[in-house]
C-alpha cells in the first residue's frame, strides 16, 4: 500500500511544546529529532521525552520517525534501544556511509527484539554514501536491515564537498539523480532534504517543485510554515488525476484489453502510461484517506 510522504517535519525532542504540536500539524510525517536540534547535554532528556510522547500516542495517520544520533557518537546505542522499545514507524540514521552501518543498527534492533514493523531510513549526507548509493540501496534485499529508503542531506554534503548551496542546486543534481536511481532500482522511497530559509516561501516552492520533478517522494521540513506549500507541490493536481483515471478506463475497455498502446485524445498511450496512472491514482487516494 502506498503511503503519502509529501512532507516530513523535523521536531526537536528536547522541546516539549514541539512534541505536543507534532500531533496536530498537517504533515504526512513527523521526525522526532535527537541529533542536530538537541544539545549534547540534553540528549538523555530528549530521549526520555520522545519515549513518553510515543507512549501517549495521538499522532493519527502521521508517520512517526525518530532521528537518532550518528553511529560515531556516544549516544546512538541508547537512542536505538529507546526507539526499538517505543515502536515508531521508522528510525532515521544520520551519516550512513556503508552497509556495515546499516547492519550495526539492525543488529542492535535484533538484540532488543524490536518489532520488524520498525523500518530504517538512511540519511545520505557523505561523499562515500553518494558514491555507494546503489550498494546501500541493495542492502534492502536483506529484510533484516529493515531499509525503507533514503533521506538526501544537502547541507552536510555541501559541508563535506565544499559545493556551494546555490538556487537550483545545479552542482548537486548529478548526486541527487544517482541516489534517486539507486532507490528506484531497489523499490525504495527517497525524501529531499530541508530548505533552511523558511522565510523564503518562493525559494522553498521552487526547490520543492524541482525535487518533485527529479523524482523525490516528498521533502523534509524544518518549520511548520512550510507544510502547506510542500503538501500542495507533492499532491497530484486534479486534472492529472482525472487524466490518469481516463487512461485506466480506456485500457479496461474490452477492445483494448490486449493492446499495448491505444489512442486517447489524439495521443498514443502505452501500457507504461497506465502503470504511471495507477500510481498517480493510488497516491491521490492515499492522500484523500489522510484527510488532507
């Protein structure tokens, strides 16, 4: 079943008000953060607060993911242990660079008997991760790794590579496309990274539209004000959905049952277009079921 992932909002685990607000925002998903948004001396407190928040429930149909600290930190084992017991929908792991990194998280989850419904998301934010994106995605063939998808991390990539963060992200497009191809090859999802200037609505929309057109399934966000625009960008337009339904209906006609291509509105439409139409309809229906 397709799950809408248009918008995933980061919320700091050390902020009780943010944790409470996470239950009401219109994002498709919430990422309860233990990493960048939490100071070193607040890691333990944030970990406990997230555990209590999940135990209280109330997130409705939103996907709930916990971002742990990186595997080179002293906190990640305690983070994974808490997350495995709290049973979020997923665990987001920063700076994943190798299959061994994925295995380390999977082994810890196995050690504590964590439910297999908890999926792992890998943040792609190092040069090594990008160069080995296909290898990382291929690790999903082993169900023990629990890998559900990637989250592209442009800010850390820029820091490591010295690529400047410019409007249009021209220098990063080859990297992004490489990661998108890796996920599609192995049937995974991929989310775009955040747009830091949350006061720049036009810039945000332009980047979100670019991400959608490149092939991202949605975008991670740093401020609630970005949710509405993000949801709109990643929601199939009504006319696109209507056309998708017409394509499916046309191929379902008895005379077209065995045809690989048909004419519709003066254009040739192939079976591959029907497959694309089915996904458009499925996404639209899933969004409708979310109530947004």
